[in-house]
C-alpha cells in the first residue's frame, strides 16, 4: 500500500464525498439487518403457531405486518445502496480524471531526454491502462472494502448478542481465509507487475508498427511484424493466464468457507435449539441468512485484494514517471519582454543518452533583428544550437543569454512563446490544415491563416484540395508530401509572429525554385526578427548577416557568404560541390 499512499491527496480533496459515502454504507448495512430479523420472526411465528395455535386472522395479520416491514426495509436498503454506489464510484472517476491530468501535465514538463529513454506505447499504457487499474482501487475496491468491514461489524455484533457461542463457531473459518488471502495477495502483486510491463511492451510494439506502416509495407515485412506482434501477444496471454490461475483460487475457497459456516450454523444451532440454549427457531434461520449475506462480501475480499494488488503495481509504474525530475525549469521565472538578442558563451553540449559531445566551445553574439545561418554536415550540431535557444535542452557547460539575461532565469513559457520553431522533421496533427496552422496561434482568423500559408508558399497547394484549408490530414500528415508538410510547419511558425525565428533545415524537402520564393517572402518578415537558419544548402544561408560553419560540433569558419567562398575550408568545398551538382541538373 506504500505506492497507493500517493492517492491520499485526492482522497483528502474529495473527503466530504468519501465521508458521506461511508455514512451511507453504514446506514445501508444497518437497514440490511432488518429483513433477516423479520424473516427470523416469521419463522418463529410459524413455529409457535404449530405448537400453540392462535386464530387464523391473528396469525395472518402478524405475517402480513412482518412482510410489509420486510419490503419497507428492503426498499430503504436499496435506496441507500444506490446512493453509496453513486457517491463512492463518482469519487473514483474524479480521481481518475485528476490523476490523468497530473500525469499528462508532468509528461509535458519533462525534457526530450525523457522521451528518448521511454517508448510512446509505454507512456500511453501508464496514462490509460495503469490509471484504469488505480481507479478500480479508488472506486469499487474502496467501496466493497468499506461495505465488507461495516457488514462484518454490524452482523457479527448482532449475531453475538443473539447467540455468542454459535457466533464464535460460525466465524471459525475466517482466520483460514485471512491467512490464505495474505499469501495469495503477494503472488498477485508480483504477477500483476509482470502483466502490466508486458502490456506496455505490447502497446509500444503496436504503436511503432502502425506509425511506421509505410516502411513496413515498403520493405514487405508484414509477416515479420505479424510474427513479432504474435509473440508479444502470446507472452502477454501466458502472463495473464498465470495471474488468472492465482486469482481463481479465491472464489472456490470463499464458497468452501461459507458452506462450512452454514453447516456449523445448522449443526451447532440445531443442537443448541434442542437443548434450549437458543430460545427461538427463527434465530437459526437468521444466522443462515446472515452467513449468506456475508457470502459476497467474503467472496469479494479475493476480488478486492486482486484489485488492490493490481492497483499497487500500476501506481508503482505511474510513480516512477511522476518522480522523474523536471530537468528544464526556470530558476527565477523572469517575465521580461523578449527582444531577441542571443549570445552563446563557450557552450558545450553532451547528450545524456548517447554521451556524444554535440557542441564544443560555441561562442557567438546575434543582435536583435539580425540573421544567423548555421551550415555543416549531418551530425555537426546545427539542430542542437536551435534546441538550446528554445531550451529543449540545457547546456553541459557555458551559458546562453537572451537580451543579456541568462536563459535559465527567464520564464520558460514566456521564452518559448517568443520563439517560432520549425523543426527539421515537421510534425502535423491528425486535424485540418487550418487547425494545424492555427496551432501557432489559436485565435488566428482566416485572413491570418491565408497570409501565413502564402508566405510559406503552400497556399496554392492547399486550395487544390477538395476541402481546402479544412482538409483533414492523416496521422503525422501522412496525406501530404514532405515539402508540403515543411511549408505548413513554416506557416505555423509565421502566424505566431515571434520575436525569434528558428528554422532547422526546413526547406530540405522543397525544390530550389520554391525555396527561393519562400526565402524572398521571409526577407520582409525577418527584418525585425532575430533569425537562426540551420541548413546544409548554401542557397538557404547565403543572404544571412553571419554564417557559422560547424564541423564535429565546433565552429571552424564564420563570416559572410562572400567572405567564406574566398577562404579555403568546409564552406568553400560545400559551395563548389553544390554549384557543380546544380550545373549537372
């Protein structure tokens, strides 16, 4: 229960509903005692009628009165039971809602390193399957636990007052039940953890297969993927069956113990009635009903125990992620306006997952409204610089300043709101083109969307679609070409009208003619914005105010285009090669 103690804050939040639910449970169980007592009275009346007959009318009147009371008590019990379920089950739904939101909010705060280490399917499994298991603990398990405890206390207290010795004999099998539950619970907890881990692995595999369906079909590996999925599914099935086998011990054990209690009541109770220790025959009938009333609560102990153990295993998995520290956060949350001056001072960057030193001794200053271009081979560190400006990572050593303020002191949300970032691999949502562009500015009007699309040279492509801007895209924008996805991603950044514009090789999938159109459109936009363009194309960076040439994470050359083509080095080699390739075309 250590892991489940995390939920105490939610129980505290909804304590009024929980307390009200507990009160309703107690009232429901108190009223549930009346029907057995009244039935016992009926049995006693019938037995007395056989021994000492009274008039038929008096006998019928007594029976009819008891039946009316039985119906009334049953109705009241039913109403309280309904209220009990509505109250406590609703609390579990609220807790499920809050917990999912907390996990989701925490996911969003975690750095990219977290997402590199964990698979998407596992993240989804913890926020859906695992939270669902926890909800069963917060709702049904809690409700039936309170119900069972209350029923045991009320019934056994009443039984003991009626016939102490018979009560002791009746509850004799319960210690055996407790010991059995203890050992089975440990096994269930262990097996539940294994099942949930395997389910996460299965979810991750399925997510990867469907996300990479193009590659799967292109390489004709459907059979291999099917076999992999089958193996994971079979493994999941076997682990689930192992858990089910352990859980299957509970119900037969409960029935055996309840049956034993019934036999004890009939045998011991019968002997005590014959000897006169029990004054009324109806008491034996009451005891049999009480024992059977305990059948479901006792049987539910196994089910509830299983729910608790599964919830414990799931909450442990959830807590593993909730305990992950937020690597990227602001030290002072400064909310100053971002003008756009960027300064790197002797910056080093090493990736935690690969241990690769992506950047070494990077220093430059970019004034407000100026454009910096970064060029270099694949893996030279271009994208890393842009990600550091947006604080998707933090430096290993050195400092980055925005407007002469250490970037780590700035409010993170305010900083990112001031940045328009177009990643190298554009991501589009399964939504309309219009909403994908509006993602950069939720309250954007139609004219703003159209202007942004025109500046990114994608407007003419969009209006050719049947539904135009309202065309709904497939997952990750699968219905569009690579160039169209890049241009919509650029439009998303432009509509935001950011003070800092970061373009990470975002024209690699467009032809040189379209590239030239987009760059010309960007000139007027970039005049008052600080812009960093990362690219492997000379054509994309030649008009920048300053160009950094990276090689193996280090600045090997810097200057303007006309300066760099006169110097021997990486830039000149790239220029000659790309010029030669364009001549061939």
